[in-house]
C-alpha cells in the first residue's frame, strides 16, 4: 500500500483508537445515496441519512478521517462563517438570525452525538478567545451581547488583561472571553467513532476507493478503479480535497495549508502553568494561532494559514518560533510531532452547502474556513434534512447564498488570495 494511503504522521494518528480497515469498493453496488468523502462532512451525512432509513454508500479515497477531519486543531467552537450580517440582503435579517442559531446548534450536534454513542474522543469543555488588541476586546464584548440575545445557555465571561493568567501563562494578550459552551477534542477519534456509528446504522463504508469519474443524470454512476456505485442522489463532501472531481465546485473553494506541532508530554506543573483551566484558546489575528493541551498534556500549537499552495520545508522549525512568542518558557521542550493539512476557504467565508443547479440530485458541502469541526456536523444534518424532505428551509438558507469562483483558475487563485491576505495582515498592524 502506498504511503499516502495511510494517515499523516500526526499526534492524532499516533494516539488514535484502533483504526479498522474498511474494504475497497469492488464491482457494482446500488444505494439511495452515494456520499463521496470520508471526513466529517461525508460521515455525518451518511450517519444522518442512515438514521432516516436511506441506504447509503460512502467512498473514501484513502482512510476515514485522512484529510482535515483527522488533522485539525480539535477546537470545537460555536458559530459558522464570518460576518453573517453581510448576507442579510440575501436571506433577510431573520435568515441571518437562524444561521447564527444554527452555528450554536452545530456544537450541540457534536455534544449529543458523543454522549449518545459514547464516542471516546477526549471531549473537554472550555474555550477562550484571546484579544491581541483593545479593539479585539470591544469585539468580544459585542459577541457576548449578541450571544446573550440569541439565548446562549452557556457561561460567557469577559476578562481584562489582569485576569488572563487565570486562563493562559502568557502576557501576550490584553483580555479575552471565556465560553464554556465550546471546547476541544481528539478529532480523528471522533471521526473513527462516527464511522463506526454510521456502519452500525447500515451505511456501507469503503476506503482506498478514489472516485475517478461521475456520470450525472437522474441516476448517478460513481466510478472507482475497481467498482461503481449507482444511486439516486450524490453528496460531494471532499472540501479542500475535491481537486478536479467537479471543476464547478472546486473553483469555489481554495485549499489553504494549516500546520500543527505537538510537544513532548509536559509535567502536570508545566501544563497547569500554560493553560490552567485546560481550555482551547485562539487569538484574533487573520493568520490565527490556536492551541490547547492534549489528554496526555502535550501542547498542540497550530496556525500559520498558507495560501501559497506550498508547505514549509520543516513545519517544526516554522511553527516553533510562533509557539515561543506565546510561551517562551517552552524553549527547552522537544517537539514530538509536526504535520499539516488543507482547509477549504470560500471567498465570503460562509460554508457552501447546496446542490448543483444543472444536477439537482447532486448535493455538496465545503469551504468551512476554519470552522469545520462543528460546521461539518451541521452540514450533514442539513443535507439529510433536504434529501429526506424534512425542514428543507434550513438547507435553503445556505443554498441560496451565491458563491463566486476564485479568479485566476487553478494556478493563479492561490497567489492572488495570498496577496489579499497580506493586505489584511498589514491592516492589522496599523
């Protein structure tokens, strides 16, 4: 088996639960729905549809959770999208409010799924937004007021600079906001647990089954190297790894690299100094830094979103200085793991959940822009609701928002967006 067919050499892969090998697709199979992609989007769509009585086949090109779903920062944070008020001219003020409420529901879907099926994924509650500048703290205060107006049921608490040591062992931040309704978990173990649940509910899962061609029509035919799936409905849940499978959709999502390092296990005293309340934390820069402790007391430090399409030659050497700016006390601590992966970003930063205009039996979900851990779970539920004819209005709220195709084609869109992001970073310094 080729190396790329296995998981990347991450902390998550090294500490995962047993990883079953699902078979590769062979021959022709028939299903109500074919789902392409074995990450959170595909797994949750398959799980939700199987619960509703549909026959489902899921195809994964490599291993379940191989992409962003098994590599991400493990931060389970409320909300979907960025600046949802900008869509009021499309979905109306009430539509925006419903989107914001669904951003809270997304975290609850994960909470309930983990509890109901007893998925062992180190789910831990507690999160803090870190304010880099005084104006960030003003924004967090506005967020707290909005969440209160939405009826948010979890504890929120604004912190000033003098209170930050109760959350983080660093003097880098001028304040923050604690949110006890968000938290962190082991994402690969969550994906593996949800795959097992989907299979128990009747979904058929296939790995090492890259889709090579799709024949569209009233009945779709999805071709792999050794087999074919015939289905009434198709769901594309590949996000940043869609590549050229559907050029129309792949042109609307930009794959961007994000990177994580994991330290050696820290002593209880070291861990308590860094993050005394074991919260996940995230700063407010455009090129966001996010970090947390693992269950075995490693610091998992991530960020450095890259739009160039080129990974750093040495991820550890690239990320370590960023970590030491926050925690200089870790200068002598060894880095045990370093890895990266691709997240999918759309031009307007709203998850793209919809169906193809020319093929209405083909649905898709992609472009979570860093909110994937919770937004994927919401997407799976909305797709299942739409396909089954339940609560279709929720799906339609997202589906009616237009999404532009990135200019410049496959080779120029990343450099063009990198220039745009450089402009935003320069504005942050003003």
